[in-house]
C-alpha cells in the first residue's frame, strides 16, 4: 500500500481549517450507502469492525507526511480520519489515535455514528479531540431513504449509542445534517432532528448540502428558503448552528508530485476544476497530467451544478 493512499492533503475544510486527511478504510467499505455520498455507492456494506491497513502503517504514513509538512513550514490544524468509508469500521482506530497524540496536533473523526451502540467504538472515539456525528434523519423511514443503512443496523440502537457517547465524550462534539431536497427538508423532519440534537448537546450543529457530485444523480440541495427554515428550526433548540453551503476553497497542499497529489486527494475529496488547476500550479505541472490520468482511467470527470469535478476512479477490487 502506497503511503499517499493513507494520507492526503492538507485539504481546506469548512469545519477544521487545514486538515491532514487519514484514509484508514479501503474504498468503499461502509455501513451506509447514502444517496448523496460524493464517493459513489458503497462497494461493500458491513457493520463489523476489522483490521485493514494496521496501526503501524497508518501511523508511519501520518508521521512521515507531518514531518515533510513541518520541514516546508506548512501548517496543519487537525489530523482528520475521513476515509473512503466509515472510519469506525477500523478496529485499530483507537490505537491509531493514541499513537498520533504526541504529534501535538488535534485529532478529529467524522463518523456516520452507525456503530455507536458498540462500547469498543465509543471507547475509540473518546480518544479523539473533535468528533462529528452524522444525523440526517430522526424518523425510521427517512433514515432508510437517505442513508440506506446496512440491514443489521437499528435506528433506535444508534440513537441510544449517540446519546451515551455524548454523555461520555470530553472533547468537542459536533453534528452534521445533510439536507436533500424532497427527503429530509420538510419542517416536521427538521423539527424531529433538532429535538434529537438537543438531547446530544453538541458544541456546534452543522447543516450541509451536497456540493459535489452525489451517488444518485437525482439528489439536489434544498432551495434557499428551506435552508433558512432549517437554520431557524435548529437555532431555536441549539446554541450554535452553522450552514456549510459554500465552496471550501482551493488551498490543497502540494508535494511536488502532481500525480500522487491528485490521486490521493481525489480518492476522498473530488477536486473541482479550479481547485485542480491551482494544485497543478503549486506542483509546477500543467493540464497534461490530468489528461494522462483520464486516459489511463485513473481519474474521471463529472458535471455537477455548473462545475466540473474530478474524482478518482475506484480500484478494480474492493480492498482487503
């Protein structure tokens, strides 16, 4: 496994500043197959954590990249577990977090929260400094429509696990709700989600919309009025609510190897054309690099909301 596939960035994050991404799950292994996922449909559904790359490989890759960035004077605000699938499916997650603590960089995990009924998963997440829990729906039917969960999951058990984790966790707790027009943006749905989030008591509740090509082509963000209504409903019950609806920018870190940079970032963070051109400029490369990757079928291009995006094509196999 090449190091560049285990770490990517730093990438600009609307939540975490310049975050160094940690890709601890092979593509695309997840407990959900969300209709809006920017990585496409889930290749392998599972709910039982396992070992994929191993603690040693993850830690070695992260340490090497951090050392390189520090040598070049590039800042890193967070180490963020945001992989090709659900990060808590990695049974080594807790060990990996603990082994990276001495780098002195806060550690974040962005999880769909589907495995929080498990004590071992909650224990692993408690080691992080910042954790975001996905809460797209508070009703069974809507949860199944938008997140398309593994058949072994129960919304009641997930909710209980989230409440328990919120009581235990001493770091910064955030939540994120992705709104899709016609599925979970009705006032009743929003009120139910807001009431549940109030039980969790997050430091901040994010409301987001699809900004990159989704798994299902019919997925669209809600109209502006629905977004403002959602913010108002959430703000009545929660102390801090933010809309994540803007473009996060082009400040992707470059290593001097344009192929490695493009493939590692686009595997989990499809690159918009303007960001890709900026990355090439930092790598002192031109568009011919992208054309070569397209011809080699390592990269693809998708039109979405008047922009061209370039996600990495998934490998032929679904990983270990």
